[in-house]
C-alpha cells in the first residue's frame, strides 16, 4: 500500500506519527472500530495538535493538500489553532491570573496573601489553576495537586475539552490509501462511543459539550473546580449564568456548525441514524427537518442544570455546610428597594434567608414544559424538589448538608429523565417556533420569576439564540424585531462577550481588553434591572415572535 508523503514543515512530526501507526492497516468498517489501548489516556499538550490545525488558508496551502484530498476539510477547518491562539480567551486563561499581566489578578493576590504564608502566589494555587491552566493528570486527587500538576503555558488547551490525546492522536489523523486508490481516514467513520473509549470527548453532542464547559463555568467540586466566596470577595469577577449556545455564539468558533460541515450534512442525508448517534444532528431540510439551535439549546439546558445540581450535591458532601458562593449572590448583594420585586416574586425557602440561585431552574422549566406531552406534568415534580432544596438551604446557616445532598440527587435524577425526553422530541421548525413563543411568554412572567436578573438574562439569551438561527437560515423576521431587541439590549445584556475578539489596538499590537472593562457594562445593567421594563420589552417582542413563519 502506498503511503502519502507530507512535506509541510510545521505539521511533519504530527503527521508522520499518524501515518506510521502500524495498528491500522487501512480504512476500517464503521461497525468494526479497533479496541482502545489498555493504558490510561495521557495529556500531550497543544504542541501535538498545531501541526495539522494551523493552516491559515488550507485551500491555498500546499502542505494541506493531502488532508484536502482525504476529505479532512469536510469535517474540520485545519485552522483551529490559529483561531484559538488569536481570539479564544481560553488560550489566555493563565495570563488572566498572572499578577504581572492583570490588575485583577494583582488585587486578588494582594487580598488573599494576607491570610496565606509568605510568598503566596495565585499562579501556584491549584484551586485557581484547575480552571486557568491544563490539568496534566485528572486522576490525581485535587487535594494533592501542586503547580507541577498543571501546564500553565498553554492556558486551557485542546485536551481540557476534547480529552487526553495520547490514544486517539494518531488514529484520528491517520490518512491511508484505500483499495479504491482514494485517500481516507478510518477513524472518521467510527461511532462516537468507540472514539470516546479512545479518550476523545464527543463535543458534537450538546449535552456532553455543556457538561464539559460547566465543570469550570458553573463548577465541579469533585474536580477541584469551584470559585469560592473568598475568591469572589478577593476580586474574582462574578460568573454569569452558563448557557452553552450563548457562550458558543460569542466565542469565535474554531469549529463549524453541523450545517457548515459537508461530511455531517451528507451523513444526515444518507445515514441519518449515524448522524444522530454520532453528532446529535438531523437534517435541517424539509418539514421534518430539525432546527439545530433548538436541539443545542434544549439538550445543553438540561445538561447544564444536571451539572449544576451535581455540583451543589458535591459541595454539600463535606458535611460542614455550603460555601457562601453556593447561594444566590444577589440575595445579599443588591440595593434595597421598596416596593421590592423580590418580595413580589416570593421565596423558594424561608424569607430573609439566602437560597440557591433562582436562575438554576429558569430555562429548564421552559424546556421541560415545551418538550412534554399534555398527559405529563414535569413541572410538578420539579416544583416539589425545588421547594425541598429551598428549605434545605434555609433551615440553618450554610444550609443543611444532608438535606441539600438529598434534594440535589433528586434534581439530578429528574434531569437525567428529562434529557431522555428532549432527545425523543424532533425540534422541527414548528416546534422550535413554539419554544421561542414559550420563551417570549416567560419574559412577560406573570409569577414574577424574572425579578431575578440572572433569570431575565437567560430567557433573553435563549430567545436571541433562536431568533438568530431563524434569521441565519433564511427567515424574514417581522418588522420591528430588530428595534425591539435593541431596546431589550439596553435593559439586560444580550451578549456574554460584546466584542467577539476582546482585543484592542495598543500601538501596533493587539491586547486583550482588561476583564474589568469587559464586565463593566454587564454588571451595570445586571444590577440595575427593572423587572417592569423587562416585561414591557417582552410584551412588544411576544407578538413579533408569533409572526415568525
């Protein structure tokens, strides 16, 4: 068999390792992937990825010729590393906790050092590095981690999301010439479950993606990832509620949407079951076609909720009570008002005692009601567990750990069942429009839930996600929609990251906009939310949403 030659200098090492893999004799049947290695998956670092994923213009680069002939660009862009390094804030995660580069980090270190031994540095703090650097060995217990446990140079790099690459690096890039004389890659045809066994996370699955992101953006106590109340008090920026579609929209994508990837589109047309099982994607064509943004929204919403309640349960497992950061921040950090929207909204637990963040169940409530048939009432069980969790948080200072854990377990079981429910629903254009209308109705909020600023933010984000999808896929939106959204944008922040590149010109160089500058607008609007104005804006949006065709 003839093996292709690769001459692009930057990628030679990575490509040579791939094509020399002796375990793969040629393209394998999709039904017969090779068994994974028995050794644990290990961290390699981004230097092993850049060779094949740093072509600025693959179509015009001779070094990418073999990849193109093998059909690689039907599934990936080959410029992923360039986007990640240039515009993705994850690549700068460690820089953001370096006191020499970041004034927020300097403030945090100065504040934290007062209660730490001499010479304390947050750049060596494992609880900071867990989300601001790459963990070399996730099997190492968080309590034993030291600075040496992390790769700090590369920030939050590829393998923190895609999975440790020691096993799958070679087969995923192994290009071979088949019996038909064409170049191909057997790995590309393997089912997602087989790739996962080799260590590659299936981030095309919205639920897996959301839970992967949530481990930092929400917290994963078991993984040593949790922004404590002490960290917030010292200066760590407030974490916005996590919504995967919004964060994905506002982070310059180094991946393509399924409809932009010819391999996935062709698979959905020719082998729909494989497209669904591998990518949770259905063809978007025809009346039975599915709206991808709706699929992403509903699955990620349920998965984020599941990750959030799991995290709460883990925090309660120490038996001593919850850290203040597990509670609703805005129960204490708000300006007193009378009349009070909070009093009108009511309380999940005991009035006057902080409880969990009201936004916890905000979107999942809408998704669950929309996904369930008329004979089922998923909100009845959700409401009961929510009341139980509210009482558990408020029974005593720092919550009742055992009761919090019990309620969290019930929430997680409910979420697992709901994920199965939403996966059974086909989010056709009609169903997606119905979901969009449900979001518009929630924004008018007769029961005052949107008095919570984070809940208002999540509802607005979800509505914008679906509106953008319809607009990008050819819908002519009703007259007045853009103006109504512009009005809403002055009431609640619609974007997590207003500047998609978060850079500013400094002389001839580009540098990240300081975190304080990026957060100023969001926090100002968040703290100044007037629920009556928010509802009024949605009163204008609701009839416009109904006019979408």
